């Protein structure tokens, strides 16, 4: 069975890359970079919650 942490990390990376790809297809470079940064900072806390739940803090 896959541990929750690598699974959450993999899911976050795939979502980030997918969002970045979609945004890049539909927007200018400046807008796509800005939205990519916002998407990354949205996914980062979700990953942090997964890590904290695994270590039991």
C-alpha cells in the first residue's frame, strides 16, 4: 500500500503541473506565471496539512 505522504505529494504535483499547463495554454506569459505562483501557494498548505496529519502533530 502507498503511504499517504508520497501519495499527497504526487497528487499536489500533478494538480500543480496540470493547472500550469492549462493556464499556459489560455493566457499570456505574465498571467500564467502569476496564476502558477498562486496555485502553488494554494497547494502548499494542503501538503502541509497532509504532513502534519501523518506525523500526528
